[in-house]
């Protein structure tokens, strides 16, 4: 397990080892914009990186061509969505670049995706001023 593993990564590993049981009681609540999701008004990069680890692991294990295509499409949309969040909030530029490049490498599905990819080739100062 990765040292900065997210709860979703732990849940996936637990599901691989056996059944997951549902307790029909409220033990707590998730709150938006609290905890590790945001640092100030910026997005915490450990969130998309953790989900990427989960997708990459599943893709490395998947043998079915059809399932790989489906996972690539979902993964491409996920990384594109997060890249846009990083862009809009002015969060970590390097993570933005990583996310948009990953998205395009998996599957191109929209012209917006190509536009955001082309921004990577401009100097950082220009990109962040365009927001």
C-alpha cells in the first residue's frame, strides 16, 4: 500500500480480499471542502494521484480488451475533469500538466481536452494568467 493511500485505495484492497459488509448505522459524515481535499483554496494533489494509482493498478491487471477500453475512457474523463479543476483553481501546475497529458494519452474524447493539452506547451506564466 502506498504511504499516502486514500480511503478508496484501502476499500479496493479490502474488496479484493473478501466481502465488504454494510453496517446500517451512521458512524460519521464526509464534509465538502474539509480535511485533505483542499489546501487553502487549492486542490490537494494527493487526491487525483491516489485515484490514478487505483486506475493504473486495475489497468495493469485487466486482460479483457473491452474492459481496458472502457476503463481508459472513464480514466481519461476523470483525469481531464481534475486537470480542469487544477486549472480553474490555480492549483499545482505540474499536477495539471500530468493530469492533462495522462488524459490525452488514454483517450481523446473532446476538443476541450485538446485545447487544455495545448496549453501545456505555453509558458506557465501565460497559462495561469489565462484563467
